[in-house]
C-alpha cells in the first residue's frame, strides 16, 4: 500500500505542492484550499483528510476544515458538518462527504484516486448550505 500512496502523493503534489503527509494515521493536510467565491465567510482554508486503512479498495470518507466556516448568506454552519478531531493544530470540523462511484484500479490514473477525491471537495463546497 505504501507504494500506491507514494504514487498518489506525487500526483496530488502537482496541484497541491505544499501538502503535508503524516504517515502515522495516513493524514493529508492541504494548507491552502481556495473556496468557491461568494458562498463562504472565507476565501481560502486549510483542508485535511484521512486515507482509510483499506485504501484503495475502501474509498476515503469526509474532509476536515478549521472550525468557524459558515455560509455567508445565512451566517450558519453548513449541514453534514460538525466538530471532529484531526492530528493538526486548532479546532476542526468534518464535512460528511464521499466521492460518488469510487472505482479504484491498479493504474491510479485510469480509476479513482486521491486527487479525484480532493477535486470533489469543490463540488460539496459549491453547494453551500
């Protein structure tokens, strides 16, 4: 599995060169993630997620953002979002989120991969509420 994760990290670093990987617990932290304009009370946030132990057969689930993210129009926290622990400093909340149609293949570029998963965060974040 480590070989697969190393290859996935190289792929992810093409779009997120400053990511941090914590082998203990298999966490990935993205220090700068731009939010869709006009929806949230912030323009950029940190994001992290955990690679499950059954990866790639088991899809990753959820992504975490610093506490305090609210929908601009309502000044309310989004749905399917709540406090959660991460190995990173500060208070975090998790979006309950899963990529539709997860289909990992031996060749990570032809099937589902962590980069595809990270790209789906934008889909959720565009929903707002």
